[in-house]
C-alpha cells in the first residue's frame, strides 16, 4: 500500500541507460536519501523481456531491480513511469516509439516522417484501438515486477493527438481520455497497484490561464468530472513550470474534486517557490473548508536522462557550490531553494 500519511517528497527523472541507473543510485545515496526524499518516480527507457522489439532504451529488468534494492535500503518508494496515450515519440516532433513505428495502426495522427512543430508535437496512440493494451500491459507488468512497486505512474500528459483518426473522429475527446484512464487504472488495480498520472489533461487551459502543455485545449478536460472513470483514488501530479502571477487554480480544483495532489516543479527556482507558496494556500483552504482531497507534498522533476556528469553538477548545485547555469545545476538549485520549506510541510 502506498503510504499517504507521510509528506510526499519526490524526485522524478528520466533514465535511458543502465549506466544512468547507477547515476541515479549515486544521486539517491549521496543526496536524496540524506535529504529526506521518500519517493523516486523513474521514467525508464526499458529493454523489455516481453517484447524486445519495442524497447526504447537499455535498462534491463536486473537494472530496475538494482534500483529497487537501493531505494528499499533507504526507505524510498520507487514508482516506475511508463508514458501512456501521449508522449509516444522519442522526442518532441520526433519519430514514433518502436511500438507505434511497428504498428502504424496505433498511430492517432500519421504525419510525414519529417513533420515538425507546429505540424506535430508528440505522437499519441489511438484511444479507440484497445489492441494496444496487448503490448502495453505486459510492459507495465514487467516494469512493476522489476521495481516491486506499490504505485505506477502512467504519464498521460501533454496529449495533443486525440479524436483525429478515422476510428476516433466524431467521438468526444473527454470520453476517449476518461476511458483510457479507467482501462489503465483497472489493470493496475487488478495487480494491487495504485495509480499516479500527470494532471494536465484534466485542466481547462483557457479558464485557468494555463498554456496548452500544462492544461488541455483539445476537449479532454471535462473528463475531470467523469468520476466513475477518473476515480478519486488516483494520485495527481499537477505540474506547472511557468510562473503564473495570478496563482495556480488547478491545485485547489483537484483537491476540491477529492484527489491527492502533488504539485510538481522543474528548473526555475523562483517559479518553483511561487508555485509551492500557492500550493500551501490551497492546503490552508482545504483545512478551512473541509475539502475532500488534499495536498500530499511536492514532486521535483528532471527531464534530462541522467548520467554521471549530469549528477555531479546536480549534486554541486544542491550543496550550493558553483555549478553553472545548465539544467542540471538549475534542478539542483530548485531543490536547494525549496528544501528548508519542504521540511516544514505537514500533511
Ligand atoms: Zn483513434
């Protein structure tokens, strides 16, 4: 069972290679565990046993198990992440991931291979073609088994391509999104796993003043109210990396809806601090008005695959040493800036 009674202090990262797993273990041992981090969300590019042809990286079952051992030793929960529905390209406006490349019938919006922004962002899989789960479920199960996790993060962020293919055209994007949430949730529940997802597709971009990456412009957001499918036991990672001077209405919206919410920050310390300050206001309102959900803690994110050099700089920045201005240093500075405040957080 995923213990929600302790403040969530999490670090999310991409890891693409088996060497990257060692870099992450070093980061955990040298910095994250001593600083009281209790959750790692690892978005691993896996070398699958079940479907080697759909592998997206070099991380083997044994590497993930090694990471699980290191986490267990330090009392850290390891939550694996497999991007579902959206983010099915190897990079923005890149080529589709191997599963979609080898199964073009799953591609929601086929575009020319050289298509670039603004013709395409990330590919999505077709939300009406449930054959995709014949491949996705074994992949999820393999990752879950390797990591011995109690919760699984299914991504679901930044879906742009939906209700576009001949199978989906004319269908309600919110209904397509909600059914995808339920399919994934039911599979995890069957395995005794709780579900985490990014919250952006459940937010009305125009109403909340968010851009179309951190909130939805494509008709999916009404899924927020499809409670029988988007069930309130799902843990929501509500990410905002830009500064929103008028606040972050999504945090209280999710709490009012009954969710356990994790504000998720990235690389700009001022923005991260601003967001966390607003999240604490939402926590005050939650207690004052008895809203059903709650603020669970904070998630720091890192979107560059780890290697030793990157971790070296991140560690330096976390210690307050000169580390430059690259992303590694920025992520480290965010943790350093927020650390004293996060330590005071109580659920
Ligand atoms: Zn479709």
